[in-house]
C-alpha cells in the first residue's frame, strides 16, 4: 500500500490476542502498527470478489450423436459424483 496520510484506529480485542500480538511482534522485531497494517491488508485482499471471468468449464458429455440430453438432477449427481 502506498504511503499516504495516516489516522489512528482504535479497536477492542481480547486480552489474549493482544498479548500474542505483543509477543509475536517483539520476536519478529516489527512494530505493532506494521503488524496490524499488514493483517488488515491481507484481510482486505482476501475479501475482494474473485475475478468472474475465470469460470470453470462446463463438463461435456459425449453421446456419439447430435442431440440434447434429458438429465435429471439425480442422473447429473450420479455422473459427477459416481
């Protein structure tokens, strides 16, 4: 994330989580602020909607003839899941 104006962010967290943050940041030698910013960036990236252009291909069922199939949901489940 590019450098920009910063503001304070206050949040209430469980005491055990705060202690774990203190210990982990001390071990890694980073500030709590940097750790929280990194965690927020990761969380926000994970929350972004996926690219809808990347769709899974539709399975093609070869029948040997040109026609449409009349499949029930049960038959589709049987084909896909055995």
